[in-house]
């Protein structure tokens, strides 16, 4: 039994700022198991729509250790169906569809050109996207716990993602100063302004999303798993105006821009996908070849990946 698991069985919580011993044990467990390179995240699978038990085990192993895995599927076909079936195999069934998603709740991300509605939102352009977790603007009852990106067509140039396990970001921030974590765990830390309904959206002309305030770091049910909501954007977010929050936000931004062994670069090629417990990620700008537009399918879930809940509590 690991030291982290032993402390868990004694009722200790590594995310408590008042329990440094539990935090240190969990920290050691986490850092010991993290991947050393992006290549270690990759699992080759025969068919993402019909995972073999051994393939599923390898994906879950990576997700327990790093909150994410990259799969590379040899078989192509109905890739929207592939995304849904792959998610279901990992216990991901509750899709969270935004108003720009397709009818099945899966979003088709591409540089849409003449589509004015989607073109207002950065994921539907070829512009770079800064560090974020998905659904940071959602209310608590629609918290995004997991996310899947599946590549149908890659860009001619660019479009690479950087990914960082949000628990590693927490460790680096807490190591710098526990007060940074305290500030970002405040329910007043981060405010998302109201958004008015866009043309073509239900309720157009009125309020599509109320302003809401909440923490960056919070704990899921049972205090076993860390959840993070964050964006590096400046237009769609307002930070609490106090010295502690400003210092914490600056420290987190510096962590995200540092090139460390924990930040992995992943370029998804056709048939490849990233599945994760909503880790931090960004996307580089890209350019398409004529007649071949980059297309990535995105699924967001209200579930966490099966078998990853409180993984540190059960570690051997």
C-alpha cells in the first residue's frame, strides 16, 4: 500500500492546506507515476469503436496516473459513432451539448469560414487558443469532468495541442505557495460575465448565460478528486480584485508558460484522439490545405473517466 493510500484510509486529505503530510504523500505518488513524454500517453488500438479489454486497461492506466491518454485507432469509419462508443466504453455517457454542437451532442471543430455564428468562437477558427479547461463557464450542475478530442482530418500546418495534467499544475502552484491555492479555491476567485444570446441561438436577444462566480480549484464528491476551471483569456473572465488573487493568477500563468517535462505536445493525426479528465490544454494556430479542412470532433462529459475516481486512495 502506498503512503498516500494509507493516509487516505486514516481519513486524511492531501488537498487540505492544513495537512502537509498527506499532501506530500499524494504529491510523491503523483509525480512518481507521471509520464516522462507525450509518447508514453499513446495507446495503439485496433478499433476505437470496439476497444479490446487490454486496450481499455492501458488507456485507463494512463488516465489514473496522468488524467489523460492518447489513442491511435487503426480502423476508420463512422467517426461520430466511434467517438460515442469509445466514450461509453470508458463510462462516459452524459454528454454536455452546447448550442453550437451537432444534434448528437458532439461538436465539429473546424475553421468554418462563412458560418457567422460559429466564427464568433475561437474553437471554430484557425486562431490559437490559450490555456484552458473545457466548460469553465458552466454552472456547477453542468461541470465538465471529462473531454474527448478525435481527429478526423489534421491541418496542413500547426494545430498542435499542449496538455498539462491539472493536478500537476496544482502541485507546482502549492509548492510555490499554499496561499496561491487558497486564493484560487475561494468561491469568489473567478467571475464569468453574462453572455447575451447570439443570432440563431434559442433566446436570441436575451441572456444566454448569467454571470457566475466560483473557484478555480474545487473537490468532487467525496473529496477524492481535484477539479479545475480556468482560462487564460482576458475578455471572458474577471478575477477577484485583491493582492492574493492577482499573485496566484500570475504564478499560475508562469507555470503554464514554462516548458517543463510535465507539459506535453500532441499533434493529433487522423484516427487519433485525446481523452482526459478535463486537463489543461491549449491549441496552436493552424493553416489548412485547399479542399482539406482540419476537422476535430469534441465531446464533453458530465462524467469522470471510469476507474479513475480517487485512484490514489487505492494505490498499491
